[in-house]
C-alpha cells in the first residue's frame, strides 16, 4: 500500500470536519486528515488507513463513486466501506 501521510486537520478541512461532525477524513491525494482532538487516536488512524487501502484496492474514483452510492442507499452506519473500516479498527 502506498503510504498515506497522517496530518492534523486545519483551515478549511477542519471547518468541514466540524460542520459534518467528523473526526477523520481520507483524501484522494494520499493524506489522512484527523481532527486535532483525535490526532493520537490509533483506532481512528486504523479506520482511515482502511479507507486508504480501499481506495488503492478499488481505485480512487470508483471507490468514491461506490462510497457515495452506498451512503445514499444504506446510510453511513451500514455503508459496506464503513463496516470494513470499523472492523479494521480492532486489528
């Protein structure tokens, strides 16, 4: 897997995370952004690294397309990508 840089979210990305009530986001440009209050959260890092692996496995554009489709069809909690990422948190 290509390495993804883990950084503390700031500026516009932190603003969006706060508005969406999210604590992490894996970008398509190989950067994982974490809310400053959760920068040392190993479970969150594993969760977001799983999303990075999903992008590499499925292709970035296809993964983002499928993720959005699943989000609409199943909601956030039952999105298959999120289920897989939650399972990765404990590994």
